[in-house]
C-alpha cells in the first residue's frame, strides 16, 4: 500500500508531510495511513500535467500508440485483480465478488477506450462550403489538462471511467480520489509506472476536499474538471470552473424510480428491486430507491420483498457468502440512520430493517431496509439516502406512475417492468432520466452513455460520448484560389 503521492512519474511525500487514517468499515480499525496532499502538491501535479501536455510526447502520439499503453494497463489490472479487489474490500466494505467484478470492469474500460483511441487516427470531417474558393475540415484534438475528482462507492472503477477516456484522447490528468477510499487509485500509479506511462501524464494526489480537491478545481492551468459525487459538492465544482470558464462534466446524485406494473412476474420484480437497491450496500448513484408498484400486486410484491430482504447475508466483505457489506464510513452510516429516523418522524413505516443487525456489534452494518406509507413530501421519498434503503409506494394507473416517477429534482436513472412491450417503451420515453432500464435495474455497459437530467449532472460518460468529453473540435479552413480574395485593391 502506498504512502506517497504520484506526481510527474515519481512517488513523492506530501509537501507538508501530512497523512490521514484509512479505516476498514467492517472492523472500524485503522489499517493504513494515506498521504495527505495539499495545495502545494496539487500545484506541482498540475504543472507536471501541463508540461506533459504542452511539450511532452503524450498528445503527439498516435491513437494506436496510446492504445498500447491503455491495453497494458488493462492487462496489469487483470494480473493484480485479486490483490486490488481485496484491497478495495478493506477500503470500501463491499463484498469480494462485487469488488472482483469491478476489477473486470476497470480492465474492460481501459481496453474499450484503447479501441476508441485507435479510431482517432486520421479522423477528420470534410465540410461542404457554399464558397468554392475555400475548403474546410473539422478535426478533434485532446482538450488539455484534466482535473478529476472521484467518489468512494466504486473507487477504482469511477477512476477508470475518467482516466481511460482522457488518456485515450491524449489529455493529461491530475486525479484526486475520495479520501475515504484512496488506496486502489494510488495502486493505479504503480501500474502506470510498470507500463512506462510518460511522466506527468497521470498524477495522483490523495487528500481531503478542502485541502486538495478545492485547489484542483481552482487551478488556472487546468482546462477541464470531471467530477462524480454529491450535488452540493458538484455545485461548488461548477462554480469554481466558471471562474475561468473551464469545461465541466458532472455526474451527481439520484433518487431513481422503478415502476412495476401489475402484469409483471412478482418473483422477477422482487429480484430486480433488490438488486437495484441492495447491490453495493445501496451506495450507487443510480440505485432505484423509489419503487412504485401498481395497486393490484402491491401487497404481494411488498410481502415478498420484505421476506427476501430478511434473508440477505450481512457481514465482512471478505467472508464467503456475504451479500451486504458495511457502509463505507462512520459518517455515512450515521447519515443513513438519521435519514431513516427523519422519515419515520414524518410518517414512514419500517416494513423491515432500519437498524444494526443484532449479531454485529462492530462495523458500520445496517439491515436491508424497506420503508412504506410515506407521503410524497417525506424526506426519504424526496432525498437521496445512498444506502440500503428502499421506499415503496402504490400507484393507480400509468399516468400517476409517470407523474410520481418524474416528480424529483433528480433525473439520473429509472426502470419500468411490464410484459406489455409497448407500455414499457412508452413509459421509458416518458421518464425524465438519462438512463432507463426495461425489465431490469442497474446493468451498466461501457459502450452506452451514462449521465442524468436535471440536478443529476451535466454531460455523459462512457461510450464514445465519454471520449468526446476530453476532445476539442477545431475548424481548419483553406483558401485555394490563385486569384486574390479581392476586398483590398492596391492603389
């Protein structure tokens, strides 16, 4: 485990020598001290990235040459898969099979963007002009230096979603991962070293938001900010970017609905509802945490959901059979418990869960929680809880379901389940959300766009949309005539 920052291709101690605790949420024990970067370290990292972009080889390599590095990174992730997955479990708390799946996705992300990097070679678009004496083309070029701030729920995967397309495009980057889960991001620096990534292309500075994140968002040599996290922090990132008109992409919160119609298979509905909210302890920005069930099957679905939620095995993510690990930190754990209490105070009923498991006295554990009977203005129905807490409500008809689903300041994701394909398509189009699932919840593919409407963010990640985040479009126009343009006549 690393105890230094990765800046300009070298491991360096923080300028002020600081460090912070890394806590295992399953045991509440400090198992490492991570380096605490500050504004001076951010400045050094940004200047290294700036030099690597302005005068270094990386933006000038062909897409095929950059792709070779990306594929080498992917291979290293697979080679170290078990080590990285276990480290992420200790850092984040998620069950080991989920962490291992994440590592496969990390490698897949780097491999995918290697392919898109190759497609950039020779890419240009000829533009048809109305003036025959001129010709024009559009080319895409790397945007510049990227400041990336990533969250704690998928520590290395969310890093990959930003690093892979940025590097594929030819950008250089300063990465500030969450201080709650910094360790696998630092290991990416080890991998960068091992594959010979040119110095300054990827810089990794761990530290707190105020001490490291804020200086990164405000640094004048950064061309673009890419952030995934909460709406309040995203608002600050956007305001910082506005100071000198940085490009900004934001992937923020959600309170995503899952609409289940009465013709749905109840067992399939329950399975997808559970996956949509209990996977990764519900610490998923797109989690379908508001479930709307058509009245004729409401009681039956709720009863089966409660029955199955009680069966979920809770425990240390490294223990065989664990399906629900601890919440990532004490602070997040307390926020979730406070949200449940607030919901109850405003009239919500706890159908199951809502407390620490009786047999687990240590660790930030919470039972899978199902809440019902809340009003539309109840805190738990309106606000993102970011934990294994699902709110369930009946609806009468399709129009009411769509109204309830869209009645949110968020618009990241939504799901609909029905045997009526036409209705599914109609409701999917009616949702005001950037990601919609039909007869499922949460499957995510690197080839497809990811991002939200309304306060869930700006821009799209993944697919070719994710690559476009890190490219600028340039017009090049040529005058082809041997005759003078003619606006100025020599006397």
